[in-house]
C-alpha cells in the first residue's frame, strides 16, 4: 500500500533549513586558501596573516549580510566565532593547515555525539526537529517516530566520518590547498545530501497511516524496539 503523507517530506527539508549556513561556512575557507596561496607564491611577509585577514573579512561581510537579511543573531555569531577561532589557531601555530584543525575536531566530536545520542535513544535529529516544531519530547513517546529518528541520525554520523576520512590524511600531509578544496566539496553538498535523504530513511520506520512528524502518536517509547 502506498504511503499517503507527502507533506512531512517537504516539511522536514524546510525544518532542517537546507544548506545556506553550510555555504556561508565555506566562503571564508575559500578566502583563506586563495589568499594564502597567492601570498606564499608571491613571497609576501606573513602569508598566514594575510590569509587570516581575508578569512575574517569575508566572515564579517557574511555576518552583516545575514543579519541584515533577518537571520538569527545567534547563528550568525556562532559562524563568525568559528572562523575567528580557526584563524587564531593558525596564527598561534604558524601553520596554515591548522586553520582546519577546529573543523576536524568539530567533526570528530559531532560524530561521537550523534552516535551516542542514537545508542541512548535520544537521537539528535529528533531533538533538533522536535525542538524546532515545539514538541519538546513528545516525539519520544512515539515508538515508530523514535526509531525513524534513530535510523536517519546515522546519516549524520556518516557525513562526519566521511569528512574525517578525507580531512585527516590531508592534514597530516600538510596539504593546505587540497584540504581547502575538500572542505568546500564535503561541506554544503554533504549537508544537502543528508537533508534530502533524512526523510526517506525516517519514513521507512513509519507504518502506513502514521500522521507524520508534526503529529507524533502517543505511546510507550519503550514498548517497541527502536533500532
């Protein structure tokens, strides 16, 4: 029997917000790598400082544009803070490749956090979507929805592991330009892919007739297996 609930599919992509933020995060990276490559080739004094300035400048411009466009200040400031910390790390160590160290550590921590959340039956995808929908923890009382969030959360674990598998060898090899390219290629496209696949994976756990994300069924989350 075909499933007859197309609305939650669209709403999930809308709730997760697409990949605008991920695109914003890659622009300072492009600025850093381009300016560092140019400054290093031209033998400018302190190429890392030039690259750091370019990254910070682009991050500030993006922050101003997003704030003017009505984006939440908290999200904008977190993005700006991430770039600032990455720049400070690179300036402190004197190694351009260390600009990416914060991102590598963040991906490792995120993979661990998402995996643990699945194991303890508090999948972070459910926490995020439930919070945005104002459901608090009602989604956990729906065994099918809980299981769906667990399944879909593994996609997000996977994206962090994919990045680590690519980033770490390039970081060890001190490959700044390839690491910058990988950072761009594996940021917003991977986020967009996870957003697109999350609903089909989640839906695979929902029985026919389920009312979808916005209407969790009241039940005992412990009465059925969530795997």
